[in-house]
């Protein structure tokens, strides 16, 4: 299965300053059409959920692979989740990782698989209330796909109540998905 043609209901009355139709932040996603659970695992054929990772998750994972961010990235690497991305989110990750000593784009570039590319239009300008323009592309991708966004960014997290998709910290994502049985603590050894 692929990402549906129209996963978001559009409002014809919401336009940006150029007269271009944009989506409302209260856009409704049809459960059966959500891109977050229409992916198939290459290995098992089981449903693979989509997830959006903010660049700060890749940075934190690069410095601390055992951190919550590192465990989220590892869950994508292991095929439990499919990274959903746009060209703009990929370019940001590549640029940021390329500027930070000790981090390398090549360490995560394989996660940006063609199967996770979202090539339909997104509307970052619909999220102008988010004070960081660099965060708007992640919000627009989340609204367009219904996939959860994992981020440590204060602006995205501050607006999570108005988004039509989930924005979670790496730790919250792990807990929600049952990947962190200790609530932040390491599970006891058997």
C-alpha cells in the first residue's frame, strides 16, 4: 500500500497570503487513510508504522546512541517504523549533520528510503504561528500524513495540542509504543 491520495480533508476557505489553498490546523484524518499504518515491512509483510523524525532526534542519537533519541532511530533502522520524509526534511538533516563535528550524514542517509518519501504537496505556511520557520516543514508533513512527529523542539511540542497529528518527545514515543518498559529506566536484567 502507499500513502493515500488525499489523507487530509481540505478547507476551501483557508488561504495563505498568496491566495493559495492551505489546510487548517484542525484538519481531520480518516483513520483508514492515515499514512501512519499503511506501510508494509519488507521482511515480514506486517504493518509498519510511519514516523517523522525531527533533525534534533538524529543529532541527539549521533551523540548518545543509547538515549531515547538513539533508540527511536534504531527502531527505524531495524524496520519497526518507516521514516516518512520530504525533500525539505531530508535536506535539513543532511545540512545539519554535515555541520556538526563527529556526526555524519552517511550514518543515517540509508533511513531516508524511497518508500518513505512523501512527494505530495505540504503546506508549511499553514503553520506560521510556529515561531521557528525550520519547524514548519515537520508540522506540515505530520498534518499531510497523520504520522506522529518525534521531536525535542520546544516550539513543536508547545503547539502539539492544536495539531491534527501527534508530536511526541523521543521518550514519550518510546513509552507510547511500548518500547520503554521502565518508563525511562533500563529494564532489569533477567
